[in-house]
C-alpha cells in the first residue's frame, strides 16, 4: 500500500512537468508579439513619385502663334506611361484649353482615375470643396491651366486664385493663376497591412512669368503659404509643392527666396538637363529661332516638400527628365518646313521620388 503512491508519483511526474512547461511556454508566447514588435520592427515605408509638367496648351489661334498643340498633346499620355517608375501624382500646368482637358481625362483615366478640376475655370463649381482668393469670372480672363491627376483617391480638392498679379508682356494677368490642392489617400504598398490611411497633401502652382516680376512671385508664394497653413494639416503628414515656379535654378538668390517664402526644401540633381533647355529641346529652338543660341540650361519647375511637416526617409533629389516621344511629329513653319521633332513641350518635366514612413 505504501508503494502505490510512489509508483503513481513516478508515473505522473513527467505529465506534471510537461504541463508546467507548456503553461510557461504559453505565458511567454502571449508576451512575445509585443516584445518582438518593440525590438525588431523596421520602419514601414511608402514610395511616392510626383511629377510636375508644363505642357504648353495655350489655345492661341494658329494665325497668332502656331504651337503645334494637337500634335504634341497626342503623344504626351503614352510617353508618360513609359516612365519607370511611373509617377503616382501628376501636377500639370498650362492646360488652358477644353480640348486638352478632355483629351487628358480620356487618355489618362485608366492609369490616373482621379483628378481635380482646372482652377479658375468656374469660380462657383460645386465639385471644389472650397474656392478662395481672387476668383472672379470675367470675359477677358481665362482659367489657370492648373490641375492634378492621381492614381490614388482624391478625398478633397480646393482652389485658390492669387490676388497678387501684374500686367506684363507675358499676359499672366489674363489667367486666373493660383494654387490647386489635392488631399490624397494613399493606398499603401502592402494591401494586407492594417494601418491608418496615409494622407498626402499636394499643392500645384504656376507663378507669374518674366524675370522682372520676382517680387510678384514672392507675394504669390506668401499667399500660397497662408493658403496651406489655413488647412492646419497635421505635422506628421507630408505636404508637397509642385509646379512651374518661374524662378531660375541658376539664380541662387532668387532660388533661396523661393525656398524661404515657401517654407520648403529641395535638392537638385547635379548635372543633367534643365527643365528649360534650348540646347536639347528642338521644339524650343523651333519657337525661338536664333534667340535660342548659346542659352544655358536652367530649371524653373520644381517638386518641393514643406520643411515643417513629415520628412522623407530617403534623400530625394529633383530630376529633370529629357522628355521625348518615341514617335516624331512634324513642325512645319515658314522657312523651316517638315522639321521632325520628339519634344512635347517647351518645358521638360521634373520628378521626385519620395519614401515616407507609414504606420505598420
């Protein structure tokens, strides 16, 4: 009788020990996810590519100035689609004509199903969440030519028309120039990731032209900054500014003014071509003739990011793309018949590839 408990103890001890080990392991397992997350989690990131492009669709009658708009426009969408990586967001300028707007919507919709309206086309258009600034309809003023395309949903679109403008030889005063704002909900790289949506705030603009109007451009940048600040965008969200700023990259003082008034940053890629290039852009040479000879490359078109909001994880550099179609078009002009060209605008597009930290 005395031996029985001993036998039972020897037989049950391994079971008890195994049970104890299982309980300890289960307790550790419950704690493991949190500990691993704190120790081994690497920052999740989202790649975003933004391109700005002045496509020069002015709508002038041919008897005033023939800019071969239909020939060039027809080749722009398919050329954009050859980019690698393909831009996620397009910020366009000088989309002044209804034909250009309709054509871009019909040809880009598969890749970029979301878009804003053109700023200044209709100062009472209910599709805008808000329209502010000096947006007044008149017979002698046209729209701004500004709009944004996105492959991700645009949650809100807002328009602003500049108060600061000056009558000049560039006829800027005939356009309702300003700012287009798209609040974009970014679809993150991993569709299975359970995370808060990443909000991207993109502001497009086209500042006053002419080298003599630098003071007006700075006033417009001040208006743009106040417009952006008015939305009280959370500091942990990215704010991108893109467009034709009409401020030369080789004018260091003016360039620094631009960054200061915009509260923004940009690093230019060294070497390469400028967004305004008389040396490599055959279309510009066709337009300007002998005036194009000997002019240095410079950049007027930028993608910037606000320095007081979410900063990119990488060190992005602005790249100007020598944007040419694989298909030539003909530019027939007096004394220059049957010129074959591959350039699609008097500007080249500028592009920046960002990598932002996102919630995992």
